[in-house]
C-alpha cells in the first residue's frame, strides 16, 4: 500500500507536466497568435526534460566517503569528504545531498548540501561536525534528491555507504603517583612506580604477548633470533582497584573521561590496576597493565552508558571482585552514605579507599554532601572533589593529602 502510494506520488509530477503541456497546446490552438504559440514551444523543452528526468536511473550513481579524522575523542571535530560519481553527463538541475546517520548522531548532525550539479560527472564536498559525542556511531549512506525546473518531477534515492565511527573518551594527560604499595611481608606507603624490581633480572623466558619492549633480552635475540623476556624479582605488587559509578548523572560524561584518563596514566607509567564497571553489562579486568588491556577498557568506556538501575551499594555487596580489594579508587559524581557503608562491608581487607567526586567547575557542595564527605573522612576514606579542568592534577592532589 505504501509502495503504491509512493509510486502514485511520483506519477503525479509527470501528470502535472503533461496537463501543463496539453493546456498550453489547447490555448495556442484556440487563441492563436505569436505569443500563445511562443509559450507552447517554450514549454516543450522544459516538459521534455521533466520526462527524461523521470526515466533517468539514479541507481547508477556511486558514493565514496573518506573520514579525514583518524582517531577521535569526545568533543573533537569529525571531518568527512563525500565524492559522488556517475557515468554520463545528463544535466541535473536542483540536486540535494544528505548524509544519513544513525540515531546516536541524529541530535548532533543534520547535514545537507544543495547544488546545481549540471553536466559534471563528479561532485565532492567536505563537511565538519563540531563536538562529536562519545560512542560508536554509524554513517549509513547518502540520500540524493533531484528535481526539474517546475519542482513537479522529483526523484530520490538512498545510496548505502556504511561507516562506523569510534569516538573514545577525552583523555587528559596526568602524572601518575602510586597510592599504596604492598610488600610481600607487609603493607607500606610508597612512591615507587614499578611493580617489579627491574634492576634485578633473575633469568629469561620466552616472549609473551603483552610483555613490555623494555623487558626484551636483546643480547639473546641477537644470538638466537628469538624474542625472550627478562624475568625480574617480584618484590612488590600494587593492589589498586578502580571502580566506576554508572549511575545516571548529568556529569556522567566527565566521570567516563576521568576514568579513562586514570587508566591510561596507570598503564603508561608501567603500573597495574584492576578495573570494574557494572551496569546492564559488567566488565571486570583483573589486571590492566598492557596496551592491549588498556584498549579493551577504553573500548568499553567508549560505548558505556549510565544504565545502572539498581543502587551501586546493592551491586557491590554481591560482586565477588570487590571482596579482596585492599586499595580502592572510586570515581563518581554522587557519593552516598549507603555506598560508604556497603564498600566497607563488602571489602573486608580494604585498607585505602579514595573517592574522586566529579563536580562542575563553579558547582558548590550542598550541605548534605558536605555531611557525607565529613563522615567519610572520619572513617578514613579520602574524598577529592574534582572538576574537569583539574583532571590532570588528580594523582597530585591524592599525594598531597
């Protein structure tokens, strides 16, 4: 039914042109004279073009898209170039092009280009999208619409050209300072950044994916042409555990950006951390210490949404990963009494708990929030209220407290 109505709508334009041509001919026959016949002959080529346009095959048009921006981060600029090609020079008058995007980009982009194509075989244009949101976005293809001079005969075609755009969280460079280091015979506060004592090699072993380049034993590689990795004495290990709050919040994007920046800082400074994110889906990585593991976390943070339906304090009480935590780094925008009670109950071995509470730059703490923070401090839980412009100073603020 819908298809038949669409076909009737297309024929409506052709019928309108035909009626106009017949009316002009009848008028010339009955009226006579130079002016009436001049109008009739003037309408003939315009009507002929409308008929030819009606039968013109738009399906032979090809569309190519090139993404100018390679790796994108939240809030960045998306630049794309679209090139449209055809194999003939049939004149096209009013032509519009529209980039069709998925639902995640629709609120942010509505890009159209209207041009007089003429007889050119190719047409190319570049467009930009400012402040591209974080996520996995789809560019589905291009819709092309053409029209005759009267605007009666119109044709439209959608040419699929699917492209997936990955927009990662915005990463802030920060100096990483370990929060706590646990020795084999006890616990102590330490500023050492390494997990292994890299000054004391105890042997070599076969290379495994994820090993750092600095650990490769180049002398044995020169002799055997086989990659081998140095073995170090495990003198200390850091039990850092990063937990991100996925509760609905207007500052959720800032929470994601801070989490991603912290995880990058940990790995780039050759440290390690467990990572937990719980919502409609759950991601737990016991040790994030290689680039491959970091990319897994960043890919998760690229797609993650504030979809935690149950209160976080109820979730962590039943999450096995929390039970053995000794050093917890919690990132949220809304700290609650319930969470503080639950985390101390769920993590029986917890010795250090640090909470980054993300707030707006000029936003002040409410009286009930001040009360929660004071209660947390009284229980030995360190609270750091941080805004987006101070993300780079996150670990420095922890080290000063």
